[in-house]
């Protein structure tokens, strides 16, 4: 498996959600499903990620400013406010229980994954989904170290009724891959990281129009 088995989802940021989702459909042949709105000023669209054609607890989140939000100011989560174009900005790994313990394991090796925050999303049907995250704001470039998510009693979206693409691989680059190993190991993220000029995430997906790369 050329991606961490603990993978939960990929975060693909766009400066305009409607335009980003339409461009994604044109590129892949798959129309993302509307996800809903977050209190932080974002909204998303979702695509399940299958493995060998079978449903799995993985998905792609296309996220951008919520066009229906009350506050028209910049949306700073995941670096969205400074986006000039779409970007594979981050990925999350799943913690089924013991999120606090996972945070402490990471801090013990010198990586602070951030405090634990309650998050939620209001679906188009009016249902409010709730979960916990441990994350920090991204730097100018995506760091190939994941954030943590605990869905609690909320169903994991990748196993739901979503349009799907095949997840082929996930890899990363960093100027000093060795410096990331303790954090990745503590977070349970078995990720291939090659040496590169800047931090980079790259996913290979497959759909009706063949394989394509997100980065």
C-alpha cells in the first residue's frame, strides 16, 4: 500500500469552491458531492477514495470559502486566504480512540500537532456532523506531516454514499526527510518522503478519464 493505512482524508484547497469543484469534475469525470458548511467560514465538496475498487475509510475533501457565509473576510484555515490556485494542502490520519494520547506521543518526539478542537459541518440536509481535530495552521507550503482526526460517533464520510475515485498513491517531498521521521512515526503515518526543494504532497488518483496527479 503506497499510502498510510491510517489515512483518513486528503485536503485539496481551492480559492473558489464552485469553480474548484467544476474544474475538478472537468479534469476527472467525477462530480464531487456537496458536503456542507463549517463554522470557520469554509464549505466543502467530497469524493470517496476507493482501494482496488472497494470502498474504504478514505476520501478527498475539496475545501474553500463558504459562498454563503455571513463574514465576507478572508478564510485563513489551511492557508486558503493566500491561495492563488488549487493545492493539495494537507492530509489527515484517523485516530479511532485516544486522541489526547496521540497528541502526547507526538509532542514527546518534538512535534506539536496542535491542541484538540471540536469541529462541525452542517450538511445541505440540515444535519450537523461533529468530530475532533488536532491541527496547526499551515506554513506557506504544505508540510508532509498530517493532522489528526477522531470522528467519534460520526460516520466516516468515505464509507458513505459519495461519488468515487481510485486512490493509487500518496507521496511527499521535503528538503530534510529525516527530520520528519520521528513525527510521522509517532502519528502512525507511514508515508514515503523523498528529498525535494520544498515541502510537497502529491496524490495519484484514477477515474473515468484515467490517472491524474494532485499536488
